[in-house]
């Protein structure tokens, strides 16, 4: 869900160098600064030219860099599709599309984190201290035994079930019973963790109640903003700090000659107390609840979501990659890449954009790219389902730890 605050300009200024037209097909002449003429080869992206609004031409020279040409690529990433990605040398890694959320997260860390910190961070993930293990076990207990919601979609949730869940979470007896297994100091820590989880899950339930009421009233609909708020509240259960809604400003990608591409993400994951905004992950939220009301549309959407490689349609893929690319200048990891979180209704997918310094330098200076970037997506995890929530525990807790270790600052 992107908010356009200015009219969309689908035809940014072309970066095509001056050419003479009277040349054989497939070749043009380019006048360099010293007055000498070089013959350039014009390469067409055939898979893009079939779509009028995303037709892109790239001028490539042999042995030297030439201006990057992104003719007719929409200014706002809201209009991007996957056909835009080849001209940016971005490849979607189809071989990793069935990876778990945690595998994609760890793989991203290995590439994105600097060499002087990665060893310490990976050791911290592998060698869990006692408090960290208590925290993980506490989350698993809550999601298995207390917050037992297990539903495919908002439409199948009953209000009475949410009321019972809320009452169960507020009952202190289950916290006391579970904490009894630990010694005194650990018992106090466990109770504190359980109280915090319970309090934040009650907010998740309140948001679900609001959305279920909307579903039961045929005159009203669930907005993407409601799904966005639901995910933000779920992430807060793990103490992840997400700036969303009006707190998120536009992110721009400069590709030379004042040519800018604009994205306004639905949210960004960052450290809450650093002096400058350093983004760990760019977040995009879409809704599917209307499709689920219609059998025909539901079947079509189901097929789209299960198509390999990553259950994501062309438009959503282009939009999400465009958002993460525009977030690269603000990345916590420098120019090496950034994480992405894609929420489709209540289904969560983790992505990584991996590149290197030369890729971003060429891109931002407006020259053709010598190296490319790779985007990897995880499987989807439904936070309304018990197993989906359990599978999120390790990734979300370690994302918080990653932010703390890189920024060298802890936060609640």
C-alpha cells in the first residue's frame, strides 16, 4: 500500500545519450566529451518491450561504462512489475524459493553483515545463553498452549473464540504454573517475559476483534491499513520496532541525470534509539480478504500464490523489489543489501536483496551495471495459524538481536 503525494510521472527523463539517427539498425553513434565518436550497440530487453509502460532499452558499450537507460520505467515503484527488474540486473533466485524463513534470514546475514561483525553475530545466534533459551521456550509455550488461535483467514474466526483467548491470556495462573519449573531468579525472568507477551497479544486480539466485526457487517470492509496494524502489533510481541503509516516518508533512488524513482513503504524495521534512521527491513502489506469471499477469485489467487518460485504475482514482485531497492541508501548494512518483509493478508514472507558496492555505485551514478543483485524469498507463514506463529519466533527474536548487535545498543 503506497501513498502517492504527488502526481505520478510515468515518463522520467530518459538517460539515453545523444545519437545520430542515420545509422544501420542496431547501432548508434555517441559523441564523447573529447569529441570522438564511438559506435554503441543498442540492446533491447525483449521480455520488457511486450509491455508498453515498462519497455526499457539499455545502451551497452564494449569495454567501458555507458549511461544507464531506463526509458519509460514508472517513477513510482507502485507501478513496477517484474518485467522492470532485468534492466536493473536484478535476479529472483528461484532455487531458494522453498527455504524456511529462518534460512533466508541467516543467509541474508551472512551476505549483508560486515566481516568484522558477522562472526560474533553468528556465534551469538548459535550459542544461546540461559535467558535467551527461556525466552524462546516461553514463546513456544504461549503459542502452543495459551494463544491457540488456528485459522486460515480472518473470515473463519469467531468472535467468541477471541473473547475466550483474551480471558485466558489475562489469567495469571498459567504464567505461575509454567514458571514453576525454574529456580528463583529464572522464575522472575520467565514471569516478566510471559506478562509482556500476554499484554501485547491482547492488543493483537483487540485488532482481530475489530477486523472480525468489519467482516460480519457487509456494509464495511477490511482495509490494508487494518492488516498493516495487525502485523505491526504482532511484531511488537517480539519487541521489534516498526515505523508505519504516516511515520514513513518517501524513499528515493537516484540513477543519475536527476532521474529518481520513488517508493513509500508501508513500514520499515529499524532500531528505535539510534541517532540516524538505519533500516533493517522494508515492509509492504497487501490484503486478500475480498478475494477469499469469492470462490472463483479465491481459486485464481490460490493458484497465483502457489506458483513457483515465490507465490507472488508480477506486479507485487516488482513493487516489493522496487521498495527494497529504494531503501538501499538507508540500509543498516550499507550498500550490500537489505531485508524485506512482505505481508499478504496475514501471510508473512521474508526477502533479502543482496548486492555489492560496485552495483550500487554504478546504479546511483547512472551507468550500466557490471554486476547484478539477487532477491531471495522465503516460504509464507500465516500468523493466524499456530505453526505459522511458532515458525516466526526464532527469526523475529534474532532480527531484534541483529539490530542490537550491529548498532551496539540494546532496547526493550
